[in-house]
C-alpha cells in the first residue's frame, strides 16, 4: 500500500489533502481539513469550507492553470446538460397507451381475441353448424387451461432460456416477455365463452324451430348447454381485475370449482348429444375434435392434483413480518415457484424457492413468506409443521430468461431478495461484477438474512 502527499489547488482556495491510494482495491480516499472527499480515478469534486487568500505568484499561476482545466471540465458538463435538456419527455398519453393500455399482457389478449373474432365472423356468415361452434369453444378452452399447466409453463421458459446471448437484443427482449402468457389464458377464456354463447343460441333456435331431425337434440342437451353458459359467465365476472383483487379468495374458489363443473358438464353434454347420433355413439365421438380436446383438458386439470401431497415443513421465524419455510421433499433451483396451502380445497399461494445448501444443509430448499394478507399472516403467526403442496416446481423469468442480458435489473424487496440470488448460481455471469464480497457463499450466507430480520 502506497501513501503519498499531494497538493491540490481549488479554483478559489488553497487546500492540502492527504491522498491515500489503495492499489489493491483500485480506489482513492482523500481527507480535507473540515471535510472528507472520496475520489474516483477519473474525477473529484471538492468544496472547501473557507477560501483563504493566495500568497504568492506561484500560487496564482497554479490557480490560472487549474481554472483553465476546470473551465474545460465545466464546458464538458454543460454540454451534457444541454444534451439532456434537448431530449423531450414523451407525453403522458403515450406512456399510458404504450405501457398500460397496450402492455404485453393486453396485446396478447387482443391478438387472441381478434383472431377468434375473425374466425367467428367467417363461421357465422357461412351456414354455422353446431359442431363447428362447439369445436371452436373447446379449442379455446383447451388453450386456456394449458396456459396454466405447470408442465407447459416450464416448457415455455426452458425453450425461451435456450436463446443465446449473441442473439440481437430486440429478439431477446421479446423472448424475455414469455411470462406474460396470462394474456393468452384470459384471451382464450373470454373467446371460448363467446363461441359457447353462439353455440347456446344455435341450440336454442334449432330446438324451438325444430330445424334438426327429431330426437337428435333433446331437452337434456339444452339444459346442460345453459348450465355451462352460466358457469362460464361466473368465471369471467369473478376474474375481472377489480373483483379479483378485492375478493381474491372468492375468485379462486369460483375459478376452481366452476371450472371443474364446466368440464364435467361438457363431458355430459358431449356424450348426451353423441348418444342420439348415427351410426353409433363411438363412431361419432372419435371423429369429433371436441372429444379429443376435452380429454387433453381433463388430463391437464388432473395432473397437478395427482401430485397433491402433505409434506413436512420446518418453519424458521425471521421476524414479525417474515418466516422462512424449509422443505426436503424435492430439490429446486433458484427462483422456482412452489404452490402451498393449509387446506387442499382452499386458497393456494405460490412462493419462489431457493436451495438451502449454503446455510441449512439439513433440508433441500426453502422459501420466505412475508406478511401480505390473511394467508401469509397466519403462516407467520402460527408456523405450520406440515403443509399441502401440489404439482411440480414451476420455472419463472429469473430461472431461465435472466441469462439473456449481461446486467439485468431486478427490483426486489428484502423478502424476495433470496430467490433473486439465482444470479449467483448462473454460470454465464461474471460474478465479480455482481457481488460486493470475494466469497459468493459468504455473501449469500450473511448479507441477505439481516435484511429479512429487520
């Protein structure tokens, strides 16, 4: 370590600074009488407390030279400020239109909805058939369900995560928006309801006007059609953002149980309608797309619940605001989501997980639950010993897509800081540019946990 004394003359004052250069760290620290300044290797700004008079001509010469240098520096900064002033901010209506009214989620919703609207017009202009309408409704219902399937979600993120960093930034930015798949889910859900409403209208018209052969459309088909329509409307109304946020538990119950009822009634509707067809029920079903689509939907709904388990949990209370839950039933990667619940038929909540290998080797992974509502508040106040889990760990943006960018910016609260530590485990990153400590393990072990306990 070198220590050398230098004299730095301010434009209107004389000041003596002791300059300590730490070669190992690459930074400079300087002390000034009455003030302290931290200097970077490139520039320094020092404001002395008092300006004593200059004493000799030598000092005057130094001041003139320094003033000339500072004039150049000031003009440089002035030019930058001038450039910044020339950049006019975009009007408020543009920001609202681009980032709120037409965000990625709503653009996906609109794309799905407009595509269905075009197909709907084409079918209705032509001689609309019952089977064409019910097949279109089934296709949209299938995509709506698959968009929430953990296996489909993992496939989307893993596929998007294979894009190399050498790909143009525009394409990587588009691929990184894969987590907006909810727009496809909601768009197909609303579209399926509209297709099905057209089907109900066609069934009602044909039944009342006897436009079909006698016996091929009985009252049971009409009743089931209307019951399904009522349930679809209830699901859409409960999913409206204002209602969903205010009554989230009711929304979740309506979404789950009404969805199950729709699938069961759709099976009953299809089988009842097929029972009246010629030459046989089996021959009719195997030639209908709706039959195979409803099989896919049913499998997608059953899959998460087939993996329902009650698992042991070790709760570590961090504060009155946060609790850390440790599990050992499987292994996870940084940022993978796990759905848990106190009761299998009540509200479910997903939390990002992270491995326990750094500070709690007795278990495999853990998650931090911070107080944000009734469920999380109860977990903190009454830590569980066992809890329900379902399906498989789900990937998210952090698990795969963060490697698209050299330096991603991830806003985080203290409670979500630990799952974001997936950056430490990413082999594609330059860890020395991300961490304030030489040892990644030590930083992970000691740095985030004090934040959680505050």
